[in-house]
C-alpha cells in the first residue's frame, strides 16, 4: 500500500470516529414529562377516585341523644387532611345523637364533599353524592336561639320545604366569617382543630353546579366521648 493510500485510510478512520463516536455516550437521556397536577393536588389534597353513589339508605330512626354534660369529638379524615368537630351536646343533643349514630355505623366513610362554595360552606354526608340522599329518616331539633353561622360552625343541611332544625345525614362547615344564614339549620358543633384543612377544601376548584372538579373524599368519621 502506498504512503498516500495509507494516509487516506487513516484520515477516514479519524473522521469516522469524530462523526459517529460511541453510540451510548452520544445518546441524550429521555426526560420524563411530569404529570400535570390535578386541581385538588394544587391545593394540597390527594388525587383520589370519586366514590360510587350509594342507594338511598333506609335506617331506623335513632333514639340516641348526647348527654348534656358529656364531651364528644368527631374526627373527620379526608383526602385533604384531618379536622375535628366538638359536638354541642348541651344545645343539640338530638342532632348530635343522630350524627354519632350514623358515624358509629360507618355511614359517612367513603362519602364525599359534594358541594363546595368558596367563602361560604363545604357540604358532605350524602350517600348519593348529589345532594338528594340521606339516611332514610329525619330528626327535628329547633336551632338554639341567637345561633349565628360563623366560620367553623357545623350544622345540618335540609331541604327548603322542611321545618327549621330538620336534618338527615348531610352536614356543612361554614367557611365564611359569617354566612348570614337564617336560624333554620340544626346546630351540630364547631371545628376545634384542622380549620386549615377545612379552608383547603373550601378553595378546591368546582364546576358550575358547585361540585369539586376532583373528588374530596371523607375517608372516615369517628366520634369519641361519652
């Protein structure tokens, strides 16, 4: 082989290495595209599946009443965190008794907050998940005189055609400084711990019909105290 041919061969090899290099070292690692946060996750809530609607319950009407001298606390665990409600045993023994009865049966476990109105209330406790369900019975206990629905107050929801103080299973927590509601809704108690969790739920994005875009699930409600 002539010196000219040898030089040409060496030059070709050098150019080939420079152009191609090592296949593995020249590859650019694929960058995973992060999954976009859901509206619920953006507020600090877990992304969860929507609970399946349940059939209208048909429970026997409870006779349970809270002892006026007792201390009762409901611990509500949700996909957005945990908060506690001190039940007002003195001013709402019958309403509190019904709530405890349902909680003891696990009625609220796996339901959702089906209605959220920013700066007003968060509402849950409906087995059907659309605001039309209940336990199959109604308890009536007149709200205490002078009751104001201020931030953290928990009361029972009712239909417009039901008498003042009527309640089934649906309840709401006031997130407004003062919801300015008429004294028609049965008192349950007040949030004593986890108001930040309630506020977190209160600002999740909602649809035009006031339902959260991403579900906010009530994992469990447990009432302690005697």
